[in-house]
C-alpha cells in the first residue's frame, strides 16, 4: 500500500476516536472554503527549485569556491493565527508565490524557507516526523522552542529582506505583488535577526555585550570569532541532507539554536595560535589554515582522548569530524551572528537528513571521551570552543519540499 501523507497522519494519530476526531475537525473547519479556492492550479506560478533548501546553485562564491552565505538573515518563529483550513493554506501559499514572483531567488533577492515544528503535527493529531528539541549537553538549559512554524528569510540586500518580511508578516504591501499577507495563518511569536560576512561583525562590535571593548574584531572576519566557517570540504551537500523517501521525500530537517557568545577571554586569554588549535585541531597552526582555504582535512578516525592527553587541548572541527558520513559532515551549517538585544550571539541553523544526525553531531562537540583532568581538558575548558558558547534555545523543524511548504499534511490540502 502506498503511504500517502493523509494516511500517515490518520494512521499516526495519537490514539482512538478523539485523535481521529481532531484530524477530521481540521479537515472540515467551517471557514467557508468556496469551490476552487484551494485549487492548486489557480496558484500563482513559482519557478523556484523543488527543494526549499536548494541554495548552492545561486549563492555567491569566494575565490576558492566556498559558498558565501547571504549576508542578512531573519528567523521568524510563528504561532498559528487561526485554525488551519485548506482555504487559509491556499491563501498563504499564494502569498509566498506572489512574493517570489517579484523578488528573485538567491542572495540578490531573498531566500524563503518555511519549516514546521512538532507542535504543528500534534495539532493535526499526527505523529511528528521530527522529535521535540531537548538539551544536548550537561551544561545547557535551553528554552525548548516549539512554534507551529518557522520562516528563514535571507538576502545580501537588507532593505529588500525587510520589505519581504513586512509584506509577509506586517501587512505592508510589496510593490507590484498583490496580497502577500501571511497573517491569516501565522503570527510571529519570536523574531531573531543577524548577519554574516566580512566586516559585519566588526561593524556591530560597539555596544554589543559579550565582545571585547578594547580590541577590534579583524576587519575581514565574517563571524565574531574571527574565522570563516562552512568551508567547501567541510559541509554536507544538499543531496546528503535531503530526505530520500517516504511522505516527506525531497525535504530536509532543520535545527535552530540560539547561542550566547562571551568572547573576552577568546581574544585576551588566547593568542592566534591558541585560537586555531581550539577552532580547528590541536596540531594546526594559523599558517595551515591559510594554506587550506577550502578546509583542512579533518580525519574521522582521530583518537580524541590521545589528542587531549598529548596536547592538553582539542579542536572544534577535529571533534566534529568523528561523526562524518561518507567522508563529509552530516549537516549543512547556515548559521549567522546576531546582535539581538545588544548581545553577541550565534543563530545556528543546521540542515540534515534527520534530527538524529544533528544530535549526533552536537553530541560530538561535547567530546566527552576526551575529557581528562590531568591533561587540563574539561567539558568546557580546552575543549574546542565550548568555553565561549552558551546555548539558550533549541528547536527542531521539518522543512518540506517547496510544494508542501505550507501546512504540511493538512487534510484536504496536501493529501
Ligand atoms: C557557535 C559558534 C561556532 C563557530 C564560530 C563555528 C565555526 C567553525 C569553523 C571556523 C569551522 C572550521 C571551518 C570549516 O571547516 O568550515 C567549523 C567546523 C565545523 N563546525 Fe562549527 N562553529 C560553531 C558552532 C558549531 C555547532 C553548534 C555545530 C554543530 C552542532 C558545529 C558544527 C561544525 C561541523 C560539523 C564542522 C565541520 C567538521 C568536519 O570537518 O567534519 N559548529 N566550525
């Protein structure tokens, strides 16, 4: 029997008549769907890729072929503004497509990615394809986000990005687009903003808590910690992170964490060489990093306890490499820095085939087996970059293929 999304939802309903009833109530909501109102054929056309997470073909690249992330980002965590009905889903999908008709894809325009949290699937009475978030180290107590939906908007052009955000979620029309208002379906609960790219962290340094006040961040640094991240050899590919079969084929999963940075001792207590040892690997030097602009080799079979014993420190990328698959990391990093609330932060956006892949990767960052008091390696101290980061929030999302990006699994809409 072919598994359709609707069958999955009904089959996965929690238990008994109450749960099935919940699904039916959503399906037949009395919101006045008139004939043809949910007809997909009447939606505006979109020529964006089938995968929402397909950015690689259009991002800018540096001289070495590393993808350069869009410079400006918004993460909008949303509650449902009303009962989800096929008519409201249709209107929301039409709104997104109208935006995409007048704004190009990619960093010159705006990337639009929509994800759905476990609470969305609970609302349908369905089994969620993604687990609820949980703390992923002994030293963190994050807020566990579970909004219905999340929007990730990204662009090199901050004014255009703001215009798209206002058009979708503030009711401010976008010239030539028509009705682009998502507020019939979604209401923003939490807004996170940020940036990545040469010079942007330095420009935000003054007045941002968590950064040194007496030492400028390097002029060309794309991130507060001073290094370029997401190097070509050390990212998963978009194929790697795409769900291969089942009802969510063509989609991916997204983990979004918020991380506070406290970088005074990163810049004062550690010199250039020490920062490279902690960010990359215990036996690497600034010259090695400069010689390998597409990424250092990060061997999977490294004996981290032996490294800790020998060097008294282990590297962040070195620890993460232990969970590589097919010679590559399991996740695509699309993180960016932030000065939200005037505090230095990272909004860490990671894409992977399953949330289990993220959890394995994040657990590797704890490098528990490398902890060795005699050698001076603790859970935080001399253990990659753990000393300087504090995770404050985590959330897990399904990012469906573009065709199913609104109200995935809503009976009568995407069945
Ligand atoms: C919070 C601030 C963080 C910064 C500034 C940072 C920066 C970096 C840098 C500079 C690299 C090496 C350059 C490269 O290969 O691209 C790297 C590698 C990596 N990072 Fe991070 N990172 C951070 C947090 C995280 C987190 C939270 C995760 C995931 C849980 C993560 C996962 C990885 C992975 C998978 C690699 C590549 C490892 C490999 O080559 O196998 N990073 N990071």
